[in-house]
C-alpha cells in the first residue's frame, strides 16, 4: 500500500512544488468538506497552475525591462485625442497585430507620452502572455554593435526573436554614424514580417536622414517599418510641464492655507 507520508516528497520529485506545499491544508479542507478524490486532485492542479502562471508572469516582466509604473492604467488619456484613445484601447484589447507581426510607430515631440504609451502596451502584452523586451534605441544599438564587433550579430538578432514585441524607445537619439545605423537597419530588416516592433520617435519620417546617414538605407528602413504598421502622432502639452504646473498650483494652494 502506498505510504501517504511520502506524498510531499513524491510531488517535489515530479516537480510539483506548489502541490507539495498546498497538500496539507487542502487535505484538511477536503476531509472537512467531503471532497471526492477527483475534486481534491483538481484543486491541487489549480493551485499548481496558478503558481506557475504567477512565476511565468514575474519572470517575463523582469526580462522585459519595462519602466516601472508606466502602465496604461497610469497614463493620462485625457491628454490625447479621442481617436487616439480608441486606437490604443483597440491595440491593448485585440492583440492580433502582434500575432501578425505588425508594428506600432509613435511620433510626437518630447514629453507628450510616447514612451509611457509604448511601455504601457508592453506591460499589457506581458500580462496577456507575450514576451516583450524594452530598450532605448541607443542602448540597444550599443548592444548590437558589441555583438557585431565580436562577430556575433546574427546570434544577437536571433536571440531577440524570442520576444514577440521589441520596444525601441527614442530612435531619434541614435548617433548618425554608419556603425550605429547599420546594426539598427539590420535589426529592422531581421524582424520584418516575423515579429513586432514598437518604436517611439521625436522626428517624422521626413527628418529620418538625421538618423540614417545613407538616404537609401533610411527609405528601406521606413518601407519595412510601415508596410504592416499602425502610425500614431501624439500631441499636446508636455507631461512634465503639466506636472510642474500642478506642483506649482499645489504649492500656491498650500501657502494660502
């Protein structure tokens, strides 16, 4: 006859640690509520799966390197146009664009919330089971340059394939040099029609010759980015300016008390 005392050990050997941890409490509850054996087993499986999902989410959120606190829930949607609010809601709710390897390109001056929106969508996609990686354009380009110098650029690009969405923030801050822009172009070409990009930029396409010194390369990069893409231009008053004005107003209110 099997020895019930060995059950926690057996569960750990089967790599079911949550079941092993939950078993004593669930056994007590099962006896008290007269659960059947299938009911007890189902409850244990539910706990194991829930914990695995929690760990998976925590692991993917950590590897995504998304800015802390920049979620869609914390974004001031009142600051953007109604049509843009609808677009963002649709992108967050219907992720078919990710499954189809489409891109999202966010344009606008500094401070209007491009980075916040990009990061917020990243957080939402991680919650929905997608693997995401966030990086500033300058840091990602430096990473790829180092790989190219070590003759490992192809490996580095393939390594990024595990991310369904790559968020590239502030593409306009890439230095206008052949070394930097060539690896950026290779990244764009590599992910074309295979995985999604979310890119933020201060400059419109007409000014991308400030990013790519070679006009032919700029045209080729833009062509690949926009072929399957949603383009949004955010406008309005700077977030930082609005926050500063609220701070000033709060200070005046406090001084009048």
